[in-house]
């Protein structure tokens, strides 16, 4: 059994071993091994030239990585906490996302940006945010997130192999979740939605940290005689919705669960697409469960903010009551 | 005494200017938009500097004119194609402007759109050169306006800390759109800021192509030797508006007239005539350039425009 954080570490180690052009850079990623220890021991193994402790300067980290990528390297940048990515926003949205299109593919940008995201660790604003929508909304970026150690291990390697920039969201409150990792072969490609467990009465869609919540919700529903199909999106841009449509057509009821605010969150896009594709199969409107449209609250109040078992079960009740 | 380099620099400035004059005609004819920031008056900086680097050195340029990319050797019909939305463009017609022009085979890594966005990219390209053990350098052009971006601090700090081969070349033309340098800088010179990053800061007359060339040659030698970056501030002036159609109510006519007396092309022409070149020789250079420009413009105009479905090209690899 391996933790999700360790699995990412193993994925990075394997990528660093297999391709000398892979670099890791960011604040405290070297000697310290990252504040979450995700890059632990990489510097002692691969050296200071490949595991680079940078100054505290996110725009500089991203820009330097872009320059390296333009000249053949595959940098993996760590943004220490979700909210720390904003100083690098210009580099990501105006440079990283657009240089391939600007040059019509003459320039390749194989940069991975690792972002530990989401709340639930007793931290504060800027340390607990779910800001994936900003990046999913920007053409030219690929955006993915893992929910379990096996995906973390493989998706990290697949992201590094991508010739496009990948924003890799890591569910930080799940860093310590343990599960088996199959080091032989990946079970899915980077941009594929997974059906975590099958069900017939309702489709519960989630990604990242709330996939575990969704599995717990399905277990409670099973006791109440409701069969819930749980889906883990994994890829946030591009979306892989074909299996979602198929599931919605089968169950007729859909609830989307994510930690980001529901207002203009990914759930809104998914609900809209399901409505367009599956309108005549639906028995209830597609419902969303997510964060409130407020700045991330103080740590002592975050349990009220984070979408949990109760709020999701409540939405499921409403879907059935419709 | 005749000096081949001086003649080359003259041809370079004449080319940059002639290319731009033709582009301005295209704008007047409505063949491309006025979202162009003319470089007239600043040719000496681009040409003098780019003559000091090799084809395999890297260039990050900014919005003011196309002199830097032209001096680095990018094919002229390609540039017109980008502005005219024609298949000859570097993006085969999808570019429509400066931001989109990259030409990696000559080390031209593009322009960042948001000014100052290129600073950390320059440090990254320089770090790549250093890591590979090559002696390539990066030359990064920017204005005194962009020098105020925070990204300069981030990039200049690591460039100096890691002794990266970067030449930071500030074209101080006195005006950040409508705000004067005096109204926007706490330091009397941009070069004064170099000491904060523990690198040399050099001020040069940006209207003198030979002087610019000499300071960049020295900075390139320092960078190739692994001694780190140099900040060069070229004092220059833009003769046209910030964009085509700029009413320019913010500056006095006298100021513009005073600087026009230092026209870098005219000054250098005088130098050549005083050093053994005949008017006929310089005229021949101008005619050859005019012919080259005409051919490039015709080639671009003759090329087809891309169809709508190509808008979806190139977003991802």
C-alpha cells in the first residue's frame, strides 16, 4: 500500500530516470523535498541541476520552465499551494497556453505544472482553493487531476510525456490516502473518465478529492436501496464525457460533486452538456454539489464549506424526489 | 577608412526601415490593421545588437517594430504574411501580428504578448543553454516601460544568481505609451537598477549603431565566458506614435524634432560618407533593399488567405 503523495514521487522518479530531459523545479522542492514531501529524496538522487530549488517567484518559475521547454527540456514545476499560482497566471495563460498556437506548433511546450489543491487540511485562503476552472477555461492547456495512488503514479508520467502543457491538480487532503499501485502498466490513458463503480439508479460524477466522498455516498445509498454509479472524471480539459452521457442515459439522474464553487464551476459545463445530449433520458434536473461562492473560509469553519456526505445525500434525495 | 561591418549595419537599418515603410503602406491600404507599433527611430538598437550574436543565439523581442527579428534574419515575406493573414506567414496565415512570430531555426523564440512576460522565458532559455554546456546566449529586448514589471526582478535575479548568458537590452525611448520615463521611473536610468542584481549596467547612445554594437559585443563575450548577464540601456526615441493612429498629444513637437536630428540611419550614413563610401555605393545598397522588399511584399500578397477551418489548428500538439 502506497500513499498518493508517495505515488506521485514514484511517478516523478521513474520519469526522471527514463528521460534525462525531465527536470523538477519549484520552491523548496530540493533539499526539503517539498512542503508535502512529494519530491522527497529526488535531489539527492538526481542532483541539484535537475531538481532545482528556485527563488520564491512563481512567474519566474513558470517563465524559466517555458524557456527550458522551448529548448528541449521537460520541466515539472511545483506550485506550493493552489492560491500561489496566481502570480504565475500570466505566464500560464498568456505564454504557456498560447505559444504552441501562436507558432502553429513550431514551438512545443511540454511543461507540467503540479498544483496541490483543495481544502480539508486546516489551512487558510490561498492554501485550500480549488481553482481548476480558470485553467480548464483556457484553450491550449490540458488539465487533469488524480483521486487515488495508482492514477497519481501513472497520470504523472503520462503528463510528463505529453507534448502539451499539463496542469496537474493534486488533491492535497488525499496525499496520505493509501492504496495499491500497479507498476506494470497504466489502466487508462491520461484523458479518460473512469467508472469507479457501476450503478443503475443515479450517476454521481466527481474528480480529485471528492471521489472518495462519492464512494462513501454510494455506500450509504446502497444501504438505502439506491444503486449509485460513481464516475471519476480524471481529465478536466479536454473532458471525456462520452461515458458520462452513456451513464446518464442509463440512470436518468445525475449529481455532480466537486469542491470548487458551483457558480461557473466545471459542474455547470458538465450539467449543460448532459442536458443537451441526454434531455429525453433524464428523470430529474442535473444537480450540483460544491463549494459556495465565497472566499475560502477560516480553517475552523471549512467543514461547513466542503461538500460532504450529508450535502451530497441531500442532493441525491432531491434528484429522486423530483 | 571603409569598414565592412559598418556597411552591413547600414544595410540592416535600411532593411528594417524599408520593411516597415512597406508595412505602413499596407496599413494605409487597409490590408492589415493598425495594431502595429512602429520602430522608426530605434533601428540602431535592433541592428547593432543582433549583429553581435550568432544565428544559433536566442532572441526574445518586444512589440516595438520588427527590427530585431529582421536583423536576426527572418525571411521578410514571412513577416508580411503574418500581418496580411497569408499562407506565407510564419504561422501560415494565422498570426496576424507580432506576437505570433517565432522562427526557432534562427533562435527567434517569439514575443510574449504581455510586455515583460518574456523576462523569465529568457532566463529559462539561457538556463537550457547553460545546462547543455553550449555557449549560446539569449538577447532579450524590452522597453523602459516593461522594465517596471515585477517579472524583471524575478528573471534578472536568477540570471545573475546562476550566471546565465543573458543580455538584457532595454530600449529606453522615453515614452511608455503616453507616460514619460521621468514620470514612471524612480531611477534616472534603467541601467542603474543593474547593481541591485549584482550585474553590470551599461548606458549607450541608442541612436549610434556602432556604439550599440560594441557594448553588445562585450556583453555577449561576458555571457559566453560564463560570467553572467549584462543590463544594457540604449537611450533612443520612437519617431512615430505608440500605434498607428496615435494622436500623440502627450509629447511636444520640439522634443520629436530634436530627436529626429539624431536619426540613426542618417547619422550612420554620414559616418560612412566620411569614411570612404560614395553616395552611389549607399544608393546601391538602398536600391537592393528596395528590390528585396518589393519581392517579399509581392510574394506575400500573392499567397492565399487561410480558410476559416484553420482557426482550430495548432491549439494543442
